[in-house]
């Protein structure tokens, strides 16, 4: 699974002009499931992003996590993060999980996040979303948990 984390002072998602999710200070997380991803990868990615230290401490060093600051978490599905851009000028999305698998994993991450964190908002899977944010820093990180490939 892939997560693109952005430290924000505010972020929101609208669908057809209607607000579907918003947070104040915290993390906007664009999520993507790849072929072969399971609940194990989803759980590992969620644990990492909740603990990832991207917020400043009293000395201004990035030593605090979104959990430490009790910040918001806005989870937005985005399959385009799995794009293969190695050849040509049109991306291939063959590395992305099927829509059914991606939806199941996105919903799993949302359920687990809500069980572990106080403020969780979401985008809408499969919708044409308009995402607005104020990137704080800017601070942006790419996290990826690859499925374990076992030899046959």
C-alpha cells in the first residue's frame, strides 16, 4: 500500500460541491492499494502513519506524530499513486489493486483508523473529488508497505 502524507493546517474534500470530509491541523493522507496488498499491509501502513513524526516539538524538531498532537486524519482514496510511469507519456495503472479490492482495503483502513484515532474524516471512494489543503511547511512524505512475495 502507498500513502502520501501531507502535514496540513486545514484540508477538506468535496464531491459535487458538497463537503464530505474536513480536518484542521493534522495529516491529509492519499491512500492507494496495489495488487497483492492485504489487511496486513493496510494495518502496517496505518500504524506507521499514525506514529510517523512530522510535527514539531518545543524545539521545532519533527518529533511528534499526529497521534501525539491529537490532530485530524483525512483519508482520501487515490489509485493514481500506483501509476507506472516508466515508459511513454501515458501512465499505466496495472500495479493498482482492482476496484473491489481497493475499496475493501480503504474501508478497512478507515475502520481501523477510527478505532485507534479520535478525528478521522474521509474522501469518497470512486468519486470525482475536489481536495483543498493548506500544506504546513510544506511537509510531504511518501510511505509504502510492499506485500511480501513468497517463493513458490
